[in-house]
C-alpha cells in the first residue's frame, strides 16, 4: 500500500469536527476504497482548550493555520475555517505555495479569490477541491465537472441556501410573516452570525459563482452576479403565488445567452409541482441541464456536520486515488473573463404593489407597462383597506430591462403607495 | 498536450451513435476539459452499410468487435452492444486481455460476469467504467463510489427502469389497465425486444446488482436479488394505493441488515408526496443514504441517446484525465461474497385479494394473518360483483417471512378466488 495521505485540518467548527469524526470512524473503509491510509497529522483552530467532543490529542496542534499549511507532514490542507479573507486566505495561499493540495469548504474565499488561487495551484501542480463549498453533501461539483463533462451546459439552477428555503417554506406552511420566521431562525441558531449572508442571497451567490465558472468555463466572478435576497418577500406574496400554482424559492439561475452568461440569485416563482417547487425545509437542490444529458436534478442536505464533512471526504478520497484536474474544469489560464451580462432571457414576472386608492391609478400602471413593452397576462386588485389597494399583476414574457423601465416609470406616476415587488417566474 | 485518447466503439445503436455524435460535436470542449484530444479510431457493428445518420467514414471499420477490442490504435474499448454473453462478453474480455480500458453501458454483462471481469481488469491494471449501465445520464455510479466515498452506505433505492415508471404513471393518469398501456408501449417502441427484461424487473435488477456491489463492497451477484415485475399490478391497485396517499413504483431497495445485504427489485408503495412518489413518466431516480451525508436524491432521464451517451463520455473523460479506481469501489479480491439475504427489515404491506363470497371468508383471512404474527392496520371489503368480494388489507410492520407464511396459509383456506397481490410499503 502506498504511503498514507496526511491531512492538516484548519478549523474545528461543525465541519472540521465532522471531518475528524469520519476519518476516525471510517478509517478501514477509507483505506479500502482509496488504497491508502488517510490520517490526520495536525489541526488548527482558535482555541486549543475547547471541548469539541472529539479526540484530538494524537494530532499536532498549530495555533496558526499558516504554520499548519506549511507543515512537512501535511499532504492535504483542509480549509474549513471560512471567511473570504484573512487567515483562511493566507493559509490557503501558504498551502499552495508549499505544494500542498487544498480541500476547501470555503465558498466565500473561492468566490472572491478563486481565479488567483486556481492560477497559483495550477502553477504549483496542486489541486484545489471544493465539493463542500456548494450544496453541502450533494456531489454537484463532481456531477458537473466530471459526470457531465461531455455536455455543453445550457443552464444551472438551484436552491443553495437551506436556511432561506426553510424560511420560505415555513412562512407558507404556518402562514407566518417573514419577520416572525426570521426571529425563529435566529433563536434556533439557523442563521449566520451576519444573517445578511443568508437572507441577502450572498452565501448562495458565492456558491452560484463557483457553479457558473465550472459550467461555462468562465473566471469566477461574484461581482458579475445579480444578487437579491428574500427580505422583501411577504406572506402575501407566498400565498398569492401558491394560489396561482407556484412556490417562491431563492433560486440561482445561470444560463448562456446571446449576451454572455447571465447569472442571478433571486427569489423566483417556480411551478409548485416541479422538483424545485416541491423542495421543503432546509434542503438544497441543484439542477443541471446539458445538451446531451437533458436535465439532472440533485437533492440533499445543504449544510450540517455530516453532509458537509461527507463532501470534504469525497474530495480527500479523490486526492488519495490520485485524481487531478483543473480547479474550474479547464486550466485557469483558459477561463474566459466573466462580465456581468444583462439578463437576455425573457421571463414572465409576478408584480405586487400597493396603489394609492385614487381613480385611474390602475390605468396608469397598465399604461406604464404597455409603454415599456410589457404585456399583462393577469391583473387583479384585491381586498384592501381604506388608504391603499393591493394589486397583483402577472406579465407575459418580457425582457428584464423592459420590466425595469416599467418599474422606474411606475415610481414617477405618483400612484404607488410602496415600491413594487417584482419576481421572475422561472421556466423549469 | 499528451497523446490523444483513442476510442474503439463496439455497437452503433442508439447509444453508440450518440457517443459518436458527442465526440464529433464537442471535440473542443472535451479536449479543454481533459487536456487530451479524444478521438475515435475504429467502430464495429452488425451492418456496415446501414445509414445511421452520422459520419463514420473516417473511422476504421471492424465487423468483429473482438478484433476491434484488440486493435493497437484503441486505448479505450467502448462497449455499447448489449447482451450478457456472446460477442459483448468475448470482446470485453479481449479488450481487457489486450490491456485496454473498458467503458461499458452493458448492465446485463456486468451484472452476470462483473466479478470475473473486475478481477481480470485489475490484474491487467485497466479500468472498467459503467456509469451508462445504471440510470442513464444520472451520474449515480460516480456519486456513490466517489462523492460519497467517506460514507458507510446504509441504503440504496431507486426507480431504474423508465419504461416501467412510464407504464405505472400512465395507468394512473389515464385510468387505463396494465394490458392497454403495455400495448401502447409496444406500439411506441418503448419496450426491449424481450419485454420481460423491462416489465419483469430484470433490466432494473441488473442495475441494482451493480449498485449493491458498489454500495456494500460485495461481489456482484444478480442471483442474490429478489426480483418481481410489474405484470400483476392492476389499475385497481394503483387507485387504491393513491386513495391512501401512495404511489406504486418498481423500486429497487438494497440495505444492510443483521442478516447480510438484502436487495429487492419489486413493485412497492411509496408516499405520494416523496420524491420517489412524485417521479412521473419515463424518468429514473436514485436515492443514496449514508451515515454522514444523510439522503441524496438524483433524478434524470434513465435512457435515450443523449443521456446514455453523456454517461459514456463522463467515463471517457475520467479516463482521459487518468482517473483509476477499482471496478466496484474496492479491489475485486476484497469484495465479500454476496449471498441472497432473506429480507430482515420489516415493512407494512398492502394486500389485495378476491374472496369467495361465502360467510366467514374474511374472518378466515384475518385469522391466518394473526396466526402468522401479522397484525392488520386497515382492512376493507369494497364494491363487488355477485361471485367474489375484493378485499384490501394494510398490515402493520411485519417480517417478509411472516407475510409469506400467511399468504401460503391463505391459499389453503379455500376462500381465495385468486392469488393475493402483496406489495411492500417502503419507508422513505
């Protein structure tokens, strides 16, 4: 049997501890499957003394993850610290410079610095693998970059933040408003320390940025994405959408259009009967569409100790077996620059707004939409209080720009009581 | 760039032509992704002159797939002929003996001769890859053997024959009986030349046999599976199941129990609201459960030119990148013998039977179930003609053996007008 594959694990939070547990519990299985022993040489975290409920005494300890990354007895640097900059970045760079492979669960780091890291890794002949960075335990990076390698990818979609999916489905199931469910989530510890990362779509956007690069052969560029969170979604939106046979999901969509690769992470309406529409609770789902394979749907837990550690171990096993490939599917130098593409794929839109209850208000809104070239499929004004009238409009397929023009014009009509909510109805 | 990877394709049916088309259409993409040109050296099929709608003149032609397998200008033998013996087996063996890697879509061959072929391949240091043999375009072999390599797999389930799923969902949607939908499928060309391969569960069983081996580290052994087809499922069963919130699926289930690995391919009831229950039409779904990852669900087209060829190309790309691993996850010599395990996992059962309309008939059936230790959850006798009374029973969880004892005893009560239908209600 070849020499053991030696891990240095930076970060002993939920995921890091999960990785340690699997390496300890499944040692025999891992070596049977990879032909090598997989061992931990050293670990690093903020506090050495904290009881993490797992045996660590046999491993060397490093206070500094950079020192860990450089250790001679480490072949693979496992980065499960998190954070787009600072120690995680320094240590990952140090590992690459020292000729170590990197297995990372850090979507933020890769979304912000993926291109530079990939160039550095490929120059050194080492791998960066990041299955755990996207959709937890779902092996979607592998499916996209390996299983579907014979396909030209036409579209990638997904629900990539389980907390947002939990919030939206909980609102629907319990008829609760956003603020109430958000408070529940805070209490349950479901949210990131900065909850905007979750509900603002940023965490999910980081994941989408990685999928876009792999799917379309472009440089990772988080800034090229359109990002919108779920903060403005009301229980009314959810119920109105349900009445029309839809569900609201924080959905990532990336597709190639005549104007480049367009990629959005935003709340969308999807058919209630579709796999995405049926996804309940804190789950993730990735939808991959290729010219040969058609549509593949992958579903699983998007977070948590076990699922995320499972993904880390999948990458480690691949490295143990000697698998090597470019970080983003093709050599980093061949990745096309990634610009923000204005959405070129038309869609139907759901619009909800409050109108001042004045004569002619609805007519003004309709006129503004018509002027922008957005035609109306359905429109209704429903039960309202004295001062304002809630209005719901579903448009026919329209370009995003036309819709934005219409919304800007609505705002100068003087009949809006509040900013309209506009949600794309995604064809799936 | 390293030397091209040269393919010899044996079989130019739907899948073989699909592979040729992808290699031609996506040449640039394939070489960007793998770092090597992927080229076809030679092809083989029964009739050289048949117009297959694809350019073949630039490739060498072999009438004999064995000759193709041995060619010096072939690195990878692509076996898309089918058949568990004969030419496919001879050619695969010849390819291995000649030191060629094998990419196969042939589930029957691998299910019947997988162990011997794996031993031969590993002795020669070549790979056998077979993503296309299971669930068409869904990269489930990869997910199981690589993505989930850090998991002890507890259960594998799936709908693996799209035609059967089409038949069952079409029966339900249109309220048609089995014979009518079967005849429709024959007319549409959906069935294998020997339709028993589809509706008898044999084709799906071959696929399950491969998944079992990979999941549980056992030698491939089709004969260790319990196989039951969908021929006895009536529209009445489907409607009764639907009334109780279930769908009937031809479901493969393999799980480790105290008595070994039990594996069944049989019609089962699954909750209508589950991903498996929601799978409509000619689709496949694979459910993988591991100790760390929890449950992963993979869905896609299980057959057809594009999806199956996509899976073949995924394997070819892996070989082009130099990926190597044992055929069934661990070295063939380390695979445990695979014996047929009597089902040890209890389940609730759905029973439907016709009773002779005599006093005391129902009581006799109830007594027989009680004597076998099978307790009844629900029982009802419903609308019936003069001579016989249809009876529906849902049991509490019972061992398969207890149920079989009860059914055998029922048959000697003299009150059955026909053999009972017994379907497992699978927990998912």
